[in-house]
């Protein structure tokens, strides 16, 4: 269930047709999950349970047209282990 389904509206604009980040032109999302091995954990061998999600914010050359970006990790125990952010170029929409 989404917040909007509960009557919680964030922002002043209407959502796109899918109410998703991919409604924004040029934005794409990719995800993969890796599950390999069974049984007890053997360090350096497995089993493995991991995944990654990537949000590409525009279709251009990210090296020539960098955007403000950040990332965050939540480890398998449910605790936050790190937060990094980087800024190669000041976003044009920021004051």
C-alpha cells in the first residue's frame, strides 16, 4: 500500500500514470538479486543472499553531465552501516 492510498499526499503535483519514479522522462531503474548456495555459511564461499538496485537519473553521459547523488546501505541485520554522498556538480534546481 502506498502513502497516497492512505490519503497522505507529499508535494503539490499529481503523480504520473504509474505513480512511480519511472514516470519521470529519462529515469530508469534496474535491480538484480543474487541467491547462490545452500546450507551453513562458509566464509568466502557462501551461501550468498544479496542484491542491488540502480536508479539512472538521465539518459545522457553521466561523466559529462553529472548530477547530485547519494547512496545508503542497510546491512542484513537491519542496522544502518554507512551513508555516503557525493556531489560533482551543483544541481541546477538547487539554490
